[in-house]
């Protein structure tokens, strides 16, 4: 069966520090991968999605970037965190066919101080 | 993508059926109707989806209006574990576009 992992589960970082969040998927190959963010009390915002290695689509211009160095690995990064980057970061995967269900990971809760 | 409109919040008594409405008056013929829910402190999970006919699965039922401009997610017997934010999302048939979440409906279940 397929599983999706995210780490770390929680993170407290100072403003201006770098960020690296990792997401890996097991039990499937060539998945579509997604990063979402949910600020406190807000809705889910799509940040990036990827349909293959090295292929990243950015939905919202900001100080975050994403990379997909391997088929089942998706990394979210920042060179300098802002206070507004605090939130709940969720990685998700889906198959390639139309209408495939998206499966979400457990999330990383990030607090920028 | 066509937009959906849902009530901000709803309340239900435990063991009672719950009908969560969704309006999508600008839906196109190739849009599927998807429902996801997000339990507290968790990522969203898939509930059900459909195109034109009503759909049933172990979690819920989806009733789609004949003109497809609205739909209703039905939880047959609400439990405390069903307290969550429920999202109604339209997805175009072609391709596998990412889910775009609105504000959803926050369902509270009272014991």
C-alpha cells in the first residue's frame, strides 16, 4: 500500500533562517506531488505541484521554492523565512489518471518567531 | 475553475443524518464534484465524488441535482468523529489538476 511521509512534524525557526521540509511517498511510482500551506484559521493554499522529476509548477509567488530531486521525493525550501511563513504545511500525492484522489501526509507545523 | 459556495458552518446532533449543501451554478459539463474533509490537526481526506448520478460509499452519499448546479453530501448518522471542515471542489475531467480548496463548511457534532 502507498504511504506518504513528512518531516519534521513540528519546527520552530527564527525569522531569516533557511527552511527545508521533506516529503516522500512509498508504494507508488511517478506520482503527482503537491505542497499546500494552511495559515492559522485559514484555508488550504496550493503552493507547488509536480508531475515529474524536475518539473515544478508554482501557484503563488513568494519566498518559497520546491524541488523534486527523485521520483518520490518533494522538498519545500526557503532561503530566509518570514513571520508570514508560519503555518501547517501539507504534502500530497496522486496518481496520473484524471480524477485521481489526492492523499495527504501528516503535515509539518512551522512556527516562525 | 468553476466556483463552489458552501455555508460557513453547520451543526448536527450525534446519530442524526447531516445534509451538507454545495452550490456550483457555473459548473461545466466536464466538471466532477469532489468532497474532501479535514479533521482537526490533520490533512484533508477524500470522501466521495461524482459527475451526474448519485453516489454512495462507506463514508457518505452524494446527491447531485438534475441540473448539476448544486449537490448535497449526506452523512447518514453523524458521529463525533465526523466533526470536520467539509470541502466541495469541482475538478475538470481533462488532466489531473490539483485540488483547489475553498473555505468549506465547518461541521460541529453535538453529543
